[in-house]
C-alpha cells in the first residue's frame, strides 16, 4: 500500500469499523477526542503491519531537540517501499451544541499563551523541524483533520477558499483522499500535506 491508500484506509477504517453510536456520543456531547481517533488509527495500522501491508508504525514518536526538550509526532508509519510518513492528527468538533457553536477553522486560539494553535500549528511544527534539519526532507509530513459531524458543503467550500490565504500553508496541499461527497454524515476528513 502506498501513503495515499493508507491515508484513505484510515478514513474507511474509522467509518466502517467504529460503532457509529460512538460518533453520536461525541457529537451530542460536543467533545474533542483526538486520542480516541489516534488509538483507533493505531489499531488499523497494526492490522496493516500484521498483514504485511506496511513495515511498521509508532505512536508518539519522540523527536529530540536540545536537551532536555523534545516533541512528539502523533503517528509515524513506514510503507513497504521504506517511505516514511509523519502524521499529526486534529479532531474538530463542530456540532454547535456548546455555547454559540464551534466552526471549522484551521486556527483556534490559545488565550493562555496568547497564540493561535490548531492544524496550522502542526504544519508550522513540521516546517520548523524540517527547516532546522531535524526531520529529513524525504519524510512525508501530513496533518490530518477528523471532523464530527461531517461539515456542510458550504463549510468545506469556505475552508477551501481560506486555505490559500494562509501564508503558513503556501507549501502545503489540501487533500481529500476520500472525496467529500463520499464521506459519512457524522465523520468528515481531510489532510494537509507538505509539498516536497
């Protein structure tokens, strides 16, 4: 399997193998549960290792910076062609059940530190690690968005239009490995992938 097949397989696994009542609970309670998705993606990748469709995968891959600092990459995997992929995951909960509701945004604010974080923060982390020679340029760098429920076509069109306005994303591609129209109503999915 190549990288794109593996990424599309992640969505298909989350859609087909997870009891959909779990998505009902996530949506009704308007909660963000990235670890839920990371663990289930790990179950999928473990099956790919066991069936010899990929060589390996890791959770919380540690990247050492200047001691004692380090950062973690959510998931890494190596395909049968020895192509490595680093994957950061973000879960967007946009049900609107909390306050005025959450919208689908690349950025969220972290008022405690006075900075903006979110999926763009993950892209910036990859860019910084690459620019400083910490991550090899040949490694695939992907930021994955899992969205509950699936956004409307209007919301996806709006976020797609905004994509080109972020200078931080000038060397990234917005991808739908599973076409938006084919995605399950309670589970949306897209990726941002670093252009090599």
